C-alpha cells in the first residue's frame, strides 16, 4: 500500500470519526457546563 492510499483511507475513516467525537464533546460540554 502506498502512502497516498494510506492517507486516503485515514481521511475517509478519520474525518467522520473526528466529527462524531466533536459532536459528542459539544453535547457533553453543554450538558455538564449547564449553558
């Protein structure tokens, strides 16, 4: 597997994963922050 393919796979997996984590942290901070 070449570096380009690895980067492509990481982008496809990492972007939705990072978005999901961001959404979770946003909801958690809203819940626990009380704002």
